[in-house]
C-alpha cells in the first residue's frame, strides 16, 4: 500500500468496518471511478425526483432563463478579472521600466 499521502488521481475513503468513524485502513478509489459512481447516483436521483414530482407549467423556460443569467454573470466576472489582471501586469511592467531607466 502507498503510504506517502495522496497520489495524483486518487481519493481516500474510509473502510466500512471502522469504529467511531476512525480510519482503520484506507483504500484508494480512482477519481475517474468516483466520478462515474457519482454520475450514476446523480442520474438515479434525478430520475426518482422527476418521477415523483410534477413539473410546474413554464418551469423549463424559467430554469433555462436562470441558467442563461448565470452564464452571462460568469462571463462578466471572467472579463472583469481579466481586465484587472491585464491592468496589474501593465502597471508592473511600467514600474519595472521606470526603475530600469532610473537605475540604469
């Protein structure tokens, strides 16, 4: 067993027989497998919820509008961050150039 901490591409999970939630032995679960398991559980859960709950009229359209607003806000946030970083880098470059001119 690998004892040097987490390896890239794996996560730790507790053994089911451990007392009081303490980890007696750790087994590694590859991240890809964990994601596949999560996706299958998510699909089952969504299917169960959609089968049990009636969908309100206009819900699909409302949900689509919300998703679009979220995407637009994310794009605006990314653009704002990029703008600030470009200004910062430009100012740093200007400061370096001024200092080089002053000190030779």
